[in-house]
C-alpha cells in the first residue's frame, strides 16, 4: 500500500510550516519480492529508513519503506537553506 503523509507541527509562531512525503507499507514477504525484483530501489528504501532511524531519530517500523529523499525533511523557514535534526540519546 502506498500512502502520503504530512507532518504539520502546531507550534505558536510557526504556522504553515510542514513536511510531507510518500511511504509504502510492505510486509516481509513483499519486501523480499521487491529486493529481488528491484534491488536498487530496495537499497534506496533501506538507506532512507536507516537515515530516518539513526540520524533523524524517528522510530520507523520495518514495514515502512520511505519513497523519497525528502520524507521527514523539515525546513522551518520556506527560504532557509537549513533543516532541523534532533539528536536522541536513546537510539
């Protein structure tokens, strides 16, 4: 299943700032089929998911395959060249 998601924070003074992206939901069997049929795409899914887990600190389940490089990419100001990241000690 392919889904679109939006992360829209509700913080006073930051109205309208958000990030969005697409994900695919796939159980272990489907992921194995993707891995064999589309190995480059599968590798991209794995790298994105690992980035979300280890760098961004987002607890992403094994069934989630991030579809794009901007999933969970959050720019606080529309014209800013910087993005926010959170370091977590419990990862």
